[in-house]
C-alpha cells in the first residue's frame, strides 16, 4: 500500500468516536506491537509506513460496521478472520475490502 492509503486509515480512525484497537507487525524485524486504542500512536510522525508488514484491527459488536465500511471506502488489501481485520502493506495475493 502507498502512504496515501495508510494516511487515510490513520485519519479515519483517529478522527472517529469509535473505540478501535489496532496493532502492527514490522516488516523488517517481525516485531508485533501490543494492542492499542490510541490512533495518535499509529500516526505519530515521522511514521515509516513502508515498514508496516500489516495492520490488524479488532472487530467488536460496537465497531464492526464502522470499521468494515471505513476500510471498504478506502479500498485496502485485507482479510477478516476471527473478528480481526488484517490490512496488508505488501501482499498482492489477497482480496480488497
């Protein structure tokens, strides 16, 4: 994904009233962040978007419709499994929401 898409995701969830937990996996070192609900941590500058292997977002009964609708509008490569959306930075073999 390009920086524009990552920024769109950040802006959509940062400016939301919904509680949306996320975590990322680093492409270079494999580090998986802890679950976090503060989107300001996700978008802190300078953000090295190209180091994100994937972003995971927890779906709940309260946020599921909002999260999925938002990601569909942005049109991102992702899949949903076990109430977690995984948005991929580099994979090309997945469908887009």
